[in-house]
């Protein structure tokens, strides 16, 4: 239920560390770190292959176009590997900048190139096609060949050949900027056919995502960050160790039924809770299902972790008694939809218990913490552990605050292809976590993995995904700007550890991909370490 507003004393997995799993590699070379992305899903257990080179995909036409591809009788010209060859005439490429770091390339192909492509296709068909009445390799008259193959089919293959030959030349305009797997021809194939048949020339449009420019405001502002880090009071090591000692002591006690009095602090009550909104117009009153609970074990010593005023309103209630009382959800409440809501709670106390605890002395030491012989030793070891937790939580909170500040200092026009890739990575990691916890069946997993589910996640989490990308790119840019270095032995060690984990879980992996990901994580950690050393950091407890 949403009655509780609990912050665990144990830190959650560091968001900044998880962000760094997808930080783009930013070596001191001139290679743009953004080109290291590959538009494929990634999760911690299935590393997909990655290439640091720009990869030109095959022409992709919109769904409402013909989208015709070469059939089994297609010319071998359309199946050859793309090569940058000398054309009989130069093509004209006009570049137009579009939002989201996207570039549109308008390509004008002259008649000379179209005619040469036509001749090549016809020659190939003539040499390879098995036309009745002609021996293999014999030149077939063009009119007979057209009748045999079909004029429309030949035109389709010619257009594909033109695109295949000219696309690499057109992409020269964005060499070293184009992002892998983001090239797409947006012209309808049917329009290309009409243009070719009417003018014997061709014009088509390409869109491609390019590496975004990272603008710092102010320039080099990351070098003198002023950070205020809010620390949760629950991570205080001394307080946490005292609470842990109390929890362990309570676990050694016995719950006994209260018969002669009402609820007091220290008791445990089994209660049913219902809640509804308080409205001037009774017809507008609504139940609050998220605040309802049946057989809720309420430990009154956790009164500071529930809705303010809830415990005070229950003090004195007897077993079998029901109480109703009004409360207001504070504006700081975790669930945003309940903030400021006036509610009437009805609570039935079904059972009431008090704790019969053994005396807290040295005799309990080994039960409280195996291996300890005195109560003082128990306290020291618990405090030592909590100090480690406090240190980790403080570092995590600092990293998060730094990353949040970096996000506000950079201006980046995020390419859509990279946004979608990052979103799919985050969704894949979330799905993997859900699968691990809930052991979903194939039908449930398929539903959560559907394009519709992924698209909805990208829509709902757009702001968060964008923030992750901005943080990652900012960190990668700092690594390059400050010429930071990674010790080779550290990289080799961590790669070895990661590969060992894959082998232990019997998961497939690609060593180069693992190395890239490990390098990204280590580079990110190095940047955060550098930023902590150069930042002015103030800690406050909330």
C-alpha cells in the first residue's frame, strides 16, 4: 500500500553506475565517440556485436511504397557488395539540416549514370538469363529480353542498381559524422519509377542521423562545479547501526497478545485500512485503493515511515476496535497523485501484540551477530558495516548530483536513432530484471517485449532517456577533453572478470564487445572521480 513512505537504509543500485554501462567510448583520438553506438538492443547478459565503423544499410523504403526488391531473376549487379566506384558523371548532393541531429541529402542522378546502369543491368541479364532459343552466354536482343523478363522488372533492378552505385557517393557528404544503421531512403519507390521512366534520370532523398555537437554552457563549466548533495537521514551510519541492533534484538523476542490496554509505541498491530477522499460535494468522494490494506502488520516503532499523523491517530486503540480519522498527504509524499489529498482513514485493529524481549546484554552477542562475544563487539561490527554502506551511499549520491548538474550544462540535439537505441537498452535491462524476479512465462515475456510495449516505454520515459544520453555524452566528452587515461592492466583485469562471469552463467559473448563496454564503464568512473576531485561539494541532510 502507499501508506508507507519508507527510504531503506541500504542504498539502491547506483543509478550513475548503471548509466555508465551505456556511456559512449571517448578515447583521446579524433574518432567521434558517438560513432561507437550500434543501433541494436543490449543487456548485461547478451552483448550484441558492435562496429566502430559507419555501416551503410541497404535502401529502405516507406511501408506505403512499393518497396520492391530484386527477385530470383534479378541482376547480379543488385547483389554485389557496395563499392565506391568512379561514375560516368558526377551526382549532385544537397544537404539540409533537420532537427534531432538529422541530415537530409537530396541526390540528383544525371542521365549518364542512369543510362550506364541500364546498360550494365541489360548486359548482365543477357549473359545470365536462360532465355528459350538462346544458348547461355549468347547475347539476347534487347526487345526479346524485355519481353521475357518484363519491362517493369528490369526498371526495378535498374533503379536498385542506380541507388546501390550512387548511395556511397552521396554519403561522402557526411563521412565521419553518420551514425551506424541510421541511413534511410525516404523517397517512395513508386515515385522513383515514375521519374526514371519519364526523364531517364533520378532524384531521391536520404535522411541520416549524424553525431550531435556537444555545447557546454558555460564553456568548460564542468571544471569548477558547485554541487549540493542531499543525503537521506537514514544513511547515517550511527543511526542505521542502532536501528539494525534494535531489529536484531526484536527478532529474538516473542509477541504476546495485549489484553488490558490500548495501542502504545513499541506494539505490533494487525490492522485493516481503508481510505477515501474528503470532498465538500459528497458525490465526488472516491476511495483510495492504493492506501488500502488487509491484515497489515503495523510495527509502531516504524511510525516515522508512514503517513504523518497516522500513528498518533491510532494510539490507544484496542483490539477489535475501529477508528476513523482525517489526514492530509504532505506535498513531499512520494506518490505524486496523492500529494495534498485530504483523506479519511478507517482502521480496524484486529489483533494487538507487545514484544517480550530478552535483556540486551553480552549473553545475546552471538545470537545478535555470530562470532561476537560481547554486546560492545556487536555494536562495533554493525557500525563498521553501516559506515561502509554510508560511504557507498554518499558516493552514489555525489555521482548522481554531478551527473544531474552535467545534464543541465550541456546542449545536445539527440538523434532519434540513438534515443531509440538507448531506450531499448534501458527497457531491456528493466525487462531482464523483471524476468529474474518474477520468472515470467513466454506469453508474458512476449507481451512485454512487443513493439507496442517498447514504443510506450519510449514515450513515457522520453525525459529520463534523454537525460541519460546527455549525461553519458557529457561524461564521454570530458574524458576526451581532459585527456584522461585508463591503465591497461586495469582494463585487462576487468575484461577478464566480465568474461569469467559470462562463462560462469554459460552465456554467449563477443570479446571485443565486452571490452568496449568495460572500457566505457571504466572511463565513466574515471571521469566521475576526476569531477569529484575538482568540484566544490556541499553535503546536507534532508
